[in-house]
């Protein structure tokens, strides 16, 4: 990559509102908009110059490159199934069309955003979709507040469009606090996809089968602190990248649920530690000449959007045109 030009992908329709019922789940469905608003305060109109907005949701045909027809059909006929996947039991009593408009539509838009982020990364080196990272969704199952595999769909779309070849190496760097079991299952037999996953082994999903598919599997203990976390990352990631230095693109799930105050991640990484993690991953990929598409993944504190802002500020101040 001769020149790095960061691109942000964002839509004000990313936010998930559901008449307050979303408060029954710890996930902040409005963190995307909060992050954007804070970035706007910092960068002003310049932010618009670095941003692209998805003009449409991901299509059924695009989703079917990864998900089975039976699964996609189940989504539009069974509110009870959706309520389990979204971890909000009261949704079982809500008509599907309402769930679709207020919850699934933003997720389909964000999935399209991840496709755009991947295309932008190939073009200009680095991109961030201000949503996405639904890494628990597999071909025929949604779980853990993940319905569509945005990264999975993006990989297949890049291949179908010819932007990458079917045997080109693709990297998955998953640093969400939760294991990316859906990604491991989707690419079970795809030997051109290499997975680096560092996560809390003591929390959901505890998928032992998925661990066998992860190329660099780094299970962490409950309460892991900055020093151990960063030492693991700085030791293992360069080795992973060195072995796959000819990769065409990397998808980086930068979940902020590793933060010490996160109620679900159960790790003890400081605010500065989260930023140090992101800086190291991004700079490592740039140094190896591997384009990076970053997605937000999990994050379940009121400060989650602030952690996202810190990392995007670093990206823009480091690589964006002044």
C-alpha cells in the first residue's frame, strides 16, 4: 500500500431503538450514533469527507451467500426464535414486522456497511464500519445478539465481485472479549481464511468445537489485566501476520467489551489498554501491507462509544489527509 486513506462507513439508521425494550439487553444500540456525534464535535465538517453512507440494506441474495434459506426463512416467520437470538425474551410476543423494522433493518444496513468497508480497505488501506462485528452468527443459526454474519457476507461478496480470488488469503483478527464462534463455523472448511482470536475463555460461548478451527487461539482468564493482554498480543500477532504476510485483507473485530467496567466481557483492560490494543493491531497490519476493515463488535458500557471514538481519532489523526 503506497498511500493510506481512511474511510468511515456510517448511517444514522444504524442505531437500534425499540420503544425502550432494548434496555432489557445490556448492549447499547445507540453507541454508533453517539460515537459519530462525538467525532463530529471533534472533526467538524471534515468528518463528512472521510465518510460513506450505505445507500441500502444488504440484500437477500447477498445474505444467502452465507446463510441457509431455511435460516433466513425462520427469521421472517418466528418471533420466538428471534427473541432467543437477540437475548430479549419479551420480543417473542412482538410481531415480526416491528422487530424487522426496528432491530433487523439496522443490522442489515450495518452488514452492507461491512461490505463497503471491505471494499474501501482494498482500495485505500484502512476503513472502519461504525457497527457490525456480528461474529456469533453462523450459517444456520443466530445467537448472542448476532443475526447476520456481516464479515462472512463481506468475504463472499468480495470473492463473487472478483475483488479478491477464491484462494486469496483472508485474515480474521477477533479481539472482542467473546470467542468468534460463528466465524469459525462459517469458514470451517475454508483453508484460505486464517483466524486469530483472543478472548475470555470463561464466558459465553465456550464453543470447544470452534476452538479447533481457530488458527491462533488465545484463551484468556477471567479478569486478565493490561500487561498480560498486551504482552500476549504483541507476542502472538506479529507471528500470525508474518506467516500470512501475503493476505489480501484483514477484518478486525475491535470489540470494546474487553474494557474493565464491561459487565459481560469480564476482563480488566483499562481505557488506555483498549487504545493501545487498537493502535498495535492497526499499525501492525499497515506495516505488513495488509488492508484492514475494522468493525465495532461488542461493548456493553456507557463508555463504549468513547473507547471507539479514541481509536477512530487515532486513525484519522495518523492517516487522514490534513
